[in-house]
């Protein structure tokens, strides 16, 4: 009997393949390329009645097979850069013909990111699985919740991992008249922003404060004030260019872009203020002095208000819609 051909249909019912992904490690999330790498177990289970046996007569509870010896559904990952690298760990069959297939795989997965709230963003990384129906039989994918999970020590540098779940919403889409069943595994993560505060936000804030120090300098000492204001404008320019380097060329403004833009506006306004004061110093010294006095209060006040609003908006992250996670059965017996 040809065991490598698909199991024959029983009364037209589809063959269900239960899938699970257990993450061993995630690494190298690349903002620019919008990819991440994953190392995980893929477990599949389905029923092939041709492989059923009598445990008493054969004297074994479980039979094991080599991958070439029996039919295995062709699972493909939709959004991986190249085909996954897979090592079959174990194929075992229980007396009723239920096949348990386990492989360890690694892949580079493409998953688009949304940078509108960057660097206070939360992302959902997707791993999409499809299985192709065979000519003789329709195959559908289902999620085996007990086999979905992650190692406790899975970490992604620069990110907090919130949850790893599978969405049981198989989208069947026809391809060359053969149905494909699709599953969506979701890894929810949120970015750690401490690095960006030190790298970009604090320097921007310091630069703005520095530009406002010039309001306290003597109006007559033109060179000193010029140095202050021009230096801060150039510093802001440099900061704004370097802040974008780690991102793909997205068309919209990120949360960080808005911050830098406002800081830039403050620094530039200080330059305009100085030009105005300088213009009035000779002709109307009283007016010039008044502009400086006003600026000393108005500029810091406005910048303070802006910061309050900005940090209040972005620091409380929008609550992630948490899918109820099943009790994770840590079945470590096959992970060694």
C-alpha cells in the first residue's frame, strides 16, 4: 500500500491538521527591513487510518517513522524570506492512526510594522501558515492550543514580549482551484523606549533649554547670543537627521518626528526672537527689553506645557487587546 500518497477521503470530510508553534527564541528584529528571526518547534497532528495498528498484537504503544516513509501534509509559511530550515525531530503514530509530527525550524519572517507611535509603539508580529489541499482531499488547519507557547526565557532585544497566540480564523482562499487553509500566529511586543530617551529626547530638550538661555544674555553682546542660537539650530538639525536613520523611509510622521519638529520650532523661534530684539535695540531699546522679558517666561512655559501633553499622550500605551491565553501546558518532554 502506498503510504506516501494522501490518506483517502472518508465521506468527503476534510482532513484536519492540528498545528502548534512553540517559540524557542526570537532575535534580530530589524526595524528597517521589517523582519525578525525565529527558532521554534512546529508540531502537527492528523489522522491517517492506514497507519492504525493493534497495540497488543504489535507489542508497542507507539510506532515511529522516518519522514520519507509516510504522507506528511505540506505546510508552508507564507511570509518567510526563504523556505524555513527544518529538522524533523520525531514522527510517532498512536494505535488509532493519529500521527504526531514534530520539527524544529528556523526562519526569517517578514512582518510589516507601524511606526506612528515610535518609539512608544506596540507591534504584532505575524507568522502565517498555509496548507495546500491535495487533489483527493480538502485539508484544513486548526490550532492545537496546548502546543502553542514560548520558552520562558524568550526575549527580543529592545522589546517586551506581551503574548504569543494563534488566531483560529482559517481564511480559505482558492489557488488554482485547490483550497488553501491559512492560520495566523501572533507575537505581541512593545518597544522599550529608555534608549531613545537618552539618545534623542534628552539631547533635544537640552538643546531647547540652551537656546532659551540666550534670552538672559545682554542684548549688546551680539556675538555671544549669535553663537548660542546658531549652534542650537545646527544641533537640532543633526539630531533630527540621526533620529530617522534606524527607520525605513515611512511617509508619515512618527511620535519622535513630532517631538523633534516642535523642538526645532522652539529653537528656530529663539533665533527669530534674537533677530527682532537685535533690530529694536538701537531704535527702541525699551521695546527690545520687553521682548526679552516676555520670552524668558513665555518660551519655557510653552515648552513645559508641550512636554506635559506629549509625555502624557505617549507614555500610557494604548491597551493591547489581550487574547485570553489558554493555560500553557509546559510539555518539556520533547524539547530536550
